[in-house]
C-alpha cells in the first residue's frame, strides 16, 4: 500500500476532501473509486452497488473469529454546498494550516470516513481477527435523504447486513467541555425527520390592486407564531440518560442545575439559565419545526391566492407525525392546512448493549474524558439501518480544543478539523475493532 496509508488517516482525509462531492448532484463515484483502490491495494475485496452509476456505495468485509455478531461501520462521502459561503481557504483543497485540515467534509463526514478506513486497513494489514466480521459501508447521498445510499442498500440489499446488531456511524464521540469536564457524547438516538407543508389561502388578484388580509398576510402570522411559540416540552428516555450522566459527572451546583433539565416543569427555566449552551440542549426536549422554503406567486404582478411554506420538522424518539400536527394546531390559525411530506421513523428507545464497551475504549484513550449518551437533534443514515434491527452508535472520537465550536463550523464556511483529532479517532476505532464482542 503506497506510503502505508493505514497509518495516515489525515492524508486519506486530505485526498477525500479533494473530490468535490457536493450534493446535489453528489457524483460520488470518483471518491468511492479512490477508496476502492486503497482496499484493492491492501488485498481487500469490495463490492459496488448503485441505483445510479454516478452514485455508488461500497461494501467490504474484514473476517472475524465468529465469536460475536458482525459489526457495521458506515459513513458517507457526499457533502453539503459551499455556495455563497465566504471561505478563507479553498473548500476542496484539503490544506493543512496551523495543525487543522481545512475543507468541506472535514467534519461531516469525510473525517469520520478517513478514521474508519484507516482503522479498517490497519486491522487488515496487521492480521487482526476481530470477535466478529467487520462490515465497512461507504455510502452516497446522506445529505439529501439517502435515497441513493443507505436507504437503497437497506431496501434493495438487506442480506448484506444479515445478523448485524450494532453499527458505528455518525455523529458523536467528539469532545465538548462543560464546567471544566471534558465529555465525549456517544450518539445512541436521534430525532426523526417529519417534513411538513403548511398552506394558507386568501383573495388574489392583480398586483396593482392591493389586497389586505390575504394569503400573504396569513403567512406572515403563521411565521410569527412559529417564531414566538415553542411546542411542549417532553423528556424522552435518551434525553434523560444523557442529562443524568452529565449531571452526575459534573456534581455540585452545576450538576444539580443541569440535572433539573430532566424535570419538564423546569426545563425551559434551566435552558434560559444555561444561555448559549442551552441553545444546544433545547431541541432535545421538544418537537421542532423550522420554516425553510416559501411558495407564492411566480409573477411579480400577481397576488397569490395560495401560499405555502415547507417546514423542516424534527420529531423526538417515540413520537409520530400526528403528534406534531396536534402540537401545531393550537398555535396556528384554524384555516392553515398541514400535510406531512416525509416521515423517516426511528426507534423509540436505544439498545445500550455496546455502549459501555465503546465508553471504556474512549476512557483508555483519554482518562480525563467522560463518555456520556447523546440524543442527536439531527438525523443520520442510522434511521435506515434501524429498520433492520441495527443500533447505531455515533462514534467518531475526536479530542477537540475547548474553544472549538463544533456546531458553528459544521456545514458552514471554513469547516476544518484538528489533524491530531483525526489521528486520535483512527486509533480509538482501531482498538474498538478488536474488542467489540
């Protein structure tokens, strides 16, 4: 293998970033092809499966001892757009500057793919026989819904994942510092997509004859209501596990305050006390909708009689679309029509069987770190694999600087990651491969 790339996950990441896999359109074929070449050079067979030839998915297997069910590792190589973002460095050059790898996908999630791939290649090169087979899946199209990637594999090729119970994927394992403690949240559960469309009607006509109280006015009231009013608080089992673990680790007054988040009567009060940190926790305790796309007239001189807004709805684990509609009804006017555009369901409660093993490997790598469960406010391809009974753990371990604001860099301009964090993650995942049974 040229330059022993199994020991150089940062170099793998740089090369992955240089493939422009902005989705849409994705065009992940060249990037997936590069990964397949690395596997070929290491003597590892792989299979390509595609709904569209330009958007393939790769499957490879590392044989194990058969003492445990197979373990799935998966990640996506498509990335979100960089359009209209003021980058300081070219987003597809993969440069290393002051110890950081810069580029789109450095965090989401070519960095994670580089960690997994390096660990997989190293285990093969060193003749590691894990407790069970390790199945590596590198997929397309996660950022636009997974129809060409994980969803396609699960629906059309479920046999590839026979007997698999657990998976490592995105998003979790990165460090965050609270109250002087370094936490490593491991994702055990995620919210569900519940995309919706809200439509209002009113008098339309010629733009030269203004209409008062029409569809546009109703839309403005709808948007104002969504901006000013919260949906009800709910404390789900994954959120409770996360908060209780963090509160116990903090201890003292800080732990006492944080722990009160799990009391629905106090949740909003504690969120206000937490300030900016509370913004991170807020969507973990309620179903949410964010207005994103407006549809009105397609001509400047026509007042529309119908206006609609698409809502990026996210449901907590265990909730259903009808729950979202029931919670929206009291804050919207009666004549607003609500419809569900897409709902990707997920399990109500996580399977925690492998959590302690993953946490233990992280503690060995960083004795000062505190692994805790994480409920993710976003969604991942884990929702598709869950349909096959597979529990995903978001496990891309990275030790990050205290002032590194993960949530403000991911999907944004100047996405970057410390090179040392990628090396750290590859080491932790490599150790995990020999111990997951």
